[in-house]
C-alpha cells in the first residue's frame, strides 16, 4: 500500500517518522511507504522536497504514563527507516538506507510542549516559522535536542555530532 500525505508540520527521524501533528505513529507504520511532499521554501529554499519513508519493522515504541494515566514520556528505538529524498525541480535523489538505529526520547511537558532528545541517525526539517528559521533539512549523526511548542513551532536547542545539509546535497 502506498499513501501520500500533505502535512502542515513534519520532522523526521531516520529511525522513525515523528512530530506529525494529528497523525499517530502506528498509522504511519501501517501506511508504509509514506510519501510526503513539501513545497519550495518549506523544507528547502529553492525547490520542493519529496520524502519517502519505508518503515522499519525493527522499532520499539513505548509510552510511559503517570498515576493519572497521562502519557508523560515516549521512547522509540531500533533500526532506522529507509528514506528517499527527491528534489522536485531536478529529480535528484538521495537515499538513506536503514542503519544501526536511532533513539527518540520525547517528554510531554506540563505546559503542553514536548522536549525531544534524539541519538543516532535523525533527519530534522525546520520550517521558516521555527527557531532557528528554516527552510532546512538536515541529517544529524549524534545527538539532537529540540522542543515543540503547542503551536507546532520547533526550537533547536542543541546538537552534538556530524550534520549533513540534505538540500545542499540535492542541489548539486
């Protein structure tokens, strides 16, 4: 089954598709491969970007709840997904095969925001409304910490490790 999503907000982890407002992770895995198309100026400055995600069956997803039954933390971990990025202007493609893995720790904060701590291979797409402002699509190998406020604004807090500008790679 192949599905195409046009989403208002996205962030990708090489290991998992995360940060989708209004879409659950289980539905993403069931709909694999998922195709996401983002117009020019949203994920890359000069061209539209297509992202194809083929979910890995080798992922762990756990929710942790407080005494009231509220989810306070989420953990996803395991072998990464296969990702294909396409420059919609030129057709240039970048394929990232599943790797050793990635881990995402997501803390649901009391104000409704979330704090994400990721390790391994993860792709983060920042929009012009984020902090720092995008458009940018970056593969991080190492650690990334960012927050997502209740309005869906991502704020990059810290990175440690290597980064690759996917838009620059697809522009060559």
